[in-house]
C-alpha cells in the first residue's frame, strides 16, 4: 500500500512540475482593454415626456442598468461626460459640457450616483463634447480600444460640426467609430447622426434596454472571420503568408497575422473587432489589397483573395564568381522582388520579367509562374577577364550582339588592372590615355569569353 501511495505522489509531483514548466515557457498574451466613455444628453429637451415618463428618467434608468452589467467585466473601464446640465437656456451656453466621472478602476458607483442627480437645463453642444472627449481618454496604446456611446434626444444645437469632429478624431486614432442612441425623437434624425458614427434610434421605451445591450455586445465581443487564399482550382489551399489589417479610417495597423491552416486543413479562424472597417493587405509577391472591408458583428465573415502561387528558381553554376549576384523580378515595369541564385522564390501565378545583374545583364521577358510548380531558369557559367591598361585613362567595355555593340561597363579611370566576371560572348574594349588629347590616340582590343575560363586582356 505504501508503495502505491509513493508511486502516486511521485506522479503528482511530476505532473505539477510539468505544468509549472509549461507556464514558465508559455509566452504571455496581453488582454485588450476597452475604455467606454458615455456622453449623456442632459439638455432641456430631456425634461420632455416619452411615453410613460420623462426622457431623462428612462435614459438614466437603462444606462444605470448597463453600468451594473459592465461593472463585472474584466478589462473594461468607464467614464461619464454630460452636457446641457450646468447652464439654463436662454441664454445658450455652448460650452456646457463636463467630464463628470473620469476613467479609473471601480468607478461604477460614482457614475450611478452622478446620473441620479443630473437635472436637464441647457443646450446640445455635441461637437464641442466630442472635441473635449479626445482628452478624456488616457494615453492610447495598441492594447486599448477607446469607444464613445452618445445618448441624446436631439441634434447639434450650437455652431459645431459633430460629423467633422468625429471623423477627424477617428483618423487620429483617438477613438473608434462612436455609437449614437437616439431616444424619443419626433423626427428621423438618421442622416444627421450617421456621419458621426453608428446610429441606432429607439422608438419604444421597451426597446431601450435591448439597444444598449446590443451596443455593448458590439463593443465587447469580437467577431469571427477567415481569409481564404484561393488557388488556381478555386480552393482555399494557399497559406503561410503574412496578412496586415489596417484601420480604414486612421490608416493605422490593427492586426497582423501569419495565415495558417487549422488541424482540419481549413483557413484558421480570426477574431476581429467589428467596430472597424479594414484595409487588408496579403503579403504575397506581388501583394494583394482590398479596402473598406466590413466585418458584421455576430456573423462569421469569409474574405476571399485570388492567391494562386508557384515557385521560381534561378540556377547558377556552383562557383564563387557569383557571390553577390542579384536577380530583379519585375511586374508591370516595377521591381517587386530581388532574388539570389539557387534560391526558390514564391510568386502569384502570372508572367514576370527577369533582369539578372550579370555583366552584361541578362533580360528574360514573360517568365510564367504556374500553380504549385517550380519554374527553373539557368544562368550560363561565366568566365573571367583580367584587363590591363598601360596607364590611367577612360576605358569602356562593349559586348557584340550581331553587328552591334552594346555598352557593358566603364572601368574606373584610375584602375590599371580590373578583373571582371563576364557572360560568354565576344567583347571589345576602347581606351584612351588620360594625357592624350587626340581621339586617334584611342586603343582597342577584342576578346572572347568562354564559360569557366580565365583570360588576360592587354591594351
């Protein structure tokens, strides 16, 4: 019996040590913090009745209920800004907006208490409230999402432009696209608010709670999506490619992933912020782009890219003569990659132009890359020419192509000796002594380069 107890104890200790070792080596993943700033309308019109009670009472009741539910959420901070509650109208005070409860941990009780004692008095300075809200949020970082929820019963009553202010602050990355909840409105103000953010109009009191809950679910919950990289057969089999998701409005990077296939062989599921619209770049060669991609909250979104790919290998002889040789890969007259000999590069299927930076350069047009196949190009083995000049002076090398001479290289004037790695062919040199002032003093020499051989050339 003691033997079995001892055996079990050793096993438990081993298991605990394994778990501890795993925890120590597992890279920690920071959880994203969400900061929610409630901007609450306490203008004079909120004293008006909406169905069975005053609008201020209905809005206050449901907002307090939402504060109660958010209080228990991890990585959520709240703050409260109120406008229209300090100065009566008339006269109109367009500076009547104040951060009543700033962001801090455990402030839900303070927000509830503040809401209970607010009395509607003044006007509706929405634009000015949004401007000041930019400073209400603590310092922004990549692990924080800033969200505004505006609850109002009317449009801008001052001279501000809330649409321009909201868009400007979104472009700076201060906050995400705000939510505007319109309550008890006699007229449809959708056109006035949609330019500010996501507008939801509550037409019945009993719908208010559901609207707030919907907004909070959009704020807190990420939505699933997948990127399908489609091959030439129409199947999403391409993978192992970096992907970057940019915030369309601010232009800032929001996510970056390496595309992965899951254990079932399908594109892996991503979880994205549904409050953003994305510009997506797939870092194939050349890159693929798609702008203004909308992720619908609560719905799985599949985003497809035609990304059929094949391989390209430029083979060269195993020689030290090509230590730093580069091959320019061009598409539509633009260099999209630089490859080295005997390296395998992956490209989207299509035709490419190659420029191999040998002496002389080798141009190969319309090289075709096909799905999952390797296109191989062989570079001829070069030879060596050691050029001896009698003295300093300008010297130029040409290669003969049919009956014409094509420029290849200018030998530096001060170099008396120059060794060049050259492709097989017939070459011509033209040289003039630096101190000679007659063109007739030029010297010429011709030679032939054979693969794998070295020759001296004297002028």
